[in-house]
């Protein structure tokens, strides 16, 4: 009899036996076997599944069947476990079926002496199995050691039973034997250990093959490595084990990470673009795109994948899209403007730039495109066009203003200015007809004053009342002093629509003619086109209205200076904002304006009679007015003194100077300001007073007198025809400053210093002024004498 297969080999004895138990145990102990009794076949099968049984000795007759049934069940669980069937008597039929079922030994046992035979037979079977296993293990070891791939064998706890040199090299170990006894989990990264344990259980407990699985192993010394592990169940020295075949994919993973990083970099870079980016195949189907394209079109990535590019373009532009793509594929590139349509049906203009895409071999594989929204560019182009139109209109308007200014030099009347404006506008730009109107004396209706263009009797066909509740555009322009733009179809134009349409008018612009607070009427321009640049026209023509108003104001002032009949008005103004009222109130004294002279720098020199000789009081009051740059006493009398002010604020004098009036006198108390002015007899006194009333809290007309001739004003304007402004300024300063007194109150050098000029310059202007005045006086006297003599 051969020696034992292996010390402590476990034998499962199944079924009751007539053999004395002590003799079986004694024989087994002598043969160094561990005997486990199973009282049924089911119990024996459980021991096989649990890995307890390494050999089965079964009686034929069992409590839950027979030995042949148990043999077939055990073979389904473990095909290699030695199985010895012991029959009480030699039944050839049973023996035949046992052999067919794969029994390893069949022993008919009739007496107790057969115990040793049973044990010996089991020993032979196990010895034979061990011999076969040892040869297989040797060959298996040779195969593992020769394999260039790392292969690791471990038991159910993860303890390493065997590793080849490739595993040792992977883990930075000199010899594979140094790994035996270590746990594979000691080398697996913590994050991967749970997966590794689950796979080990599947391999050992369920006998399943798992993997390949991505993991990371980290040697004690050295960098971690990325591996791919496939694990299969196996048997090693009679025990179930896991056999792991490892592939080091560190470099592959690094390359993949670099590729992924590069791809993310490219995708992130493309996603930062405001323009849509896309790649299409030769048939025009989308294969790549950036975030901007998805956000612009409103489609999801899943919806865009494989979508034909023509679904993103409106139908009328699809032929252009297809032509552009084919041009890019054939010639290398193409650019054209298209209209994109979103998932929601919205459209937007784009510029599509397309380039051919080829592989390394030069084969055309598709095209790359950039779609850029050009709505802003088109808007800029529209604005540029509008700006060009504006510049053209401004050029025409500037030319018109220059013509008006040139004509104003020789214009003798307001009517001449108004006619010129209408004639120029009716023949310029889009305007077919122009007319100027103003309220009549009774303020009941608008009366045309001048007209030009193709009106075909339009003014005879309409009537515009100032009391009209329809608020005609010309009435609104006068009342609001703002430009009005209307289409003929507007409700406000309804009373005049039929007459306007009959003459081909489509739009009308009404411009108030005003200068500062003086309003001279309205200019109406009719066009056969709709007004497409309302703001442009309103702004430009509003300035034109002010220019024409200034021209009319100048003409009226000229006429007032040359006209013989005048109206003298005595007015009273009470308003705490008026300069003269404020100054008298702050001084708590009455003041009288003796003379006012404009300076070259825009400031004004005033000479005031003041019933006050308290210098400290005057100095304190002057410091309260930011508009007063300098002050000083010119003369110091007992009752009144002459105070000179250098100021940038002219008060009511500035307003009167721009409305064709001449100031004769002005005095002010802390309560009110009283002034006398002359206006031409043609002036609408009610409008003139209303102009002042619009600027001040309280304006009262105290008296109105008609004069047959223009009196000489008392504030220094009678010398305008003889002297320059500088000569008149210096002459008035010398007179008011006591230069002509004896002895002189101020010297020429003192007065020159006040003006900021040199003494010789002062005396040169003063002598010139004296020469002109004396020459005029002497020539007038000689002329009078000649007339007397002739009489």
C-alpha cells in the first residue's frame, strides 16, 4: 500500500455501516486520514460544496437515496473528487452503473475485514490524484514563469500564493518569492479595494471569471501603476484560488489622459467662442459642434448629433448653403451670408465661413465651419447708411443756413428772410412744399406769411384755428416750441388729410421759429415720402428753426432801429430771480442803471447809481453774487454814488436785447424792477409782454404810448453808428469814471488798468472816439448853417 496522499486528508464517510466504528477510525488514523461522517447524501454534498471533503466513501444504501444518486450529484458539483462506492454485496448491475457514472472505486464489502481494503483503496485513489496534480502544477508553474504578462495566484483571503517575475517587476520587488504570503490588497490603491474584494468573492465563492477591470497598484517604493486585471477561478494544491492576469496600462492610460486633456482643452477653447463652430461630413451632417452653436440654435447635443446642416437654415437659403459647402469641398473654402433658424422658429442673419477638412492622406473627410451672427454688423451698416444720410442732410442744412446767413446781410425785412427759407427748402431734399405761418393779430388762426413749392392751392383749401381742439401739428409746434413729425395718416392730421393726399403728400414736419423766448410762428415742410429718420430730421430741422428765428429776430431789430413810429412801454417786473431785483434786495437800497457796456470776453460792465456810501455793505453784497467778478466806486457823492460792476449776468437787459426792443431806463427796488423800453409799432405788444411773463413771476404793463419818432435811447446805443464797440466802451468809461472832470477823478492809466490794456492803447481809442464825435458834430453844424443861409 502506498503512503498517504497528504497528511490530514479529509474523507467523508456516508451512510451507516456494519463495520465497527472504532475499527474504521483506527484504520483511518493509522493511514493519517481525517474522517467526517455524513448521515445522508444531502449532508455529504454540503460538505463537498463547503470544501471539507477531499474524498467520498459512500455506502450504496443511504437514508435519502442510494450511492449512485449521490455519485451523480457529487459529479455535478466536483468532477474530480475521488469517490469510492462500497456495496454490502457484489451486485454486477450496481457495479456497472457505478463505473458508467464515473466512480473511482467500487468495493463489495461483506465482512469487517474489508475495512483495511476500503482505506487502502481510498489511499491509492488519492495518491494517484496527487501524482497527477503534481505534474499539472509543475507544467502550470513553468507556463506562469515563462509568461511575459504578470500573473498572480491568491487564495480566498487575498493572500498571494504564487507570482511570476513579471508581477515582481511591476511592483518593484526583486524576487517573486518575496511576495508570497503578502495580501494583494496591500498593493491595490484604497479606492479600488472594495471592487477587488467583490471580484475575489465572485471568483472563489461563485467560480466566476471577472474582468478585465481597471485598477491602480501602488508599490511601497515607486510610482503607482495603472493596470487592467482579468481574474479566473482555479485550484492550487487542492484549494480554490484566483488566477489574475495583469496588463500594465500605465503608459496607455497616460496617453489616453493626455488625449482627453488635449480634447478637453480644444473643446473648452471652442466653447469659449461666441461664434458657432461645427464639423460636418461630406454629406453635410453634423459630427462635432461647440456650445455656442447649441445655445444659439436651441437644440440639445443629442438632437444635433448627425443632424443635416440644412435644418438650421431657412428654406430660401438652403441652395446657397449647399452651394457653399460644395465650393468649400471642391476649392478649399467658402464664405457667404445665410439666415439661421432656431428650434423655436426664430431667425437671425449669419455669416458662414467654411473650409475643407482632410485626413493625413489628404482625403476629404468633411468641412469645418464658423457661423457668426451679423445682426449687429447689419445694424451698424444701417446706422452707417443713416449717418451718411444724416451727413448729407446736415450738409444740405448747413448750406441752407449759409445761404440764409448770406442773404441776411442784405435782407431788408422779415418777409424777405421767410421767402428765402421757403424757396430754399421747397427745392432741397425730399420736401415738395414749404410754408411759414404765424398767429394773426387776434390770435384766432394761423395766417400764412410765405410759401414755395408745388402746393396746388393747398393753403387755400385749409384753415387752421388756434382754438381747434384737434391740436393741429402747427398749433402744437407753436405752443410746445418743439418740432412735430406726422404722417398724413395720423389721427391729428385728419381734418387736412384729404387735401394733403390729393397733392401727393405723405408726411409733414412742423418746426417752431423762435429765438430764445421770442416766437415768430412755424415752418411746415411737406414730403411725398414717409419720414424714416424722424429723430434725425427733428434734431436738424429744430436747429434750423432756431437759426431762422435768429434771422427773423435780427431783421426785426434792424427794422426797429430804422422805423420811425415806435411804441414806448413802461413795465414792472417782480421776480426774486431777476439780477437787478436780487441786487437791490441784498443791498436794501434802490438802484438805477446808468449805463451798460458789453465786453469782448462776454462779460458786461454796469454802472449803477446807488443811494449808499457804505463800502463794507457793498463789498459783502457783491461777494454774495458769483456772477460779479469785480466792483469798485467810480464817484462818491453825498446822496448817491456810481458803482461799477464787472458781471457775467445781464438779467432782463439780455432778454430785451434779443427781442427787437431798445431799453431807455431801468431802476430797481427790493420789491420790483421798473423799466421803459421802445418796440416797433408793428410789434404784437401782448406777445412781447407774454414773452417776459413766461420768464418771470410777475410782469405788469404800466403804460403804453405811441411815439411818432424814435427817441434816442439813454443807455449808450446812440453812438453805434459812429464808434466801434471798443471806442464806445472806453469813451463811456472815461466819462463815467471822472476822466473829464477837473480835477480828474481817475487818470487814463487807472482806467486802462481797469480794462486790462496799456495806457497808450487807452488814449489811442479815446482820441479816435473824440475825433469821430467832433467830426460828426462839426459837420452837422456846418450843414445846418448852410441850410440856414440858403433859406
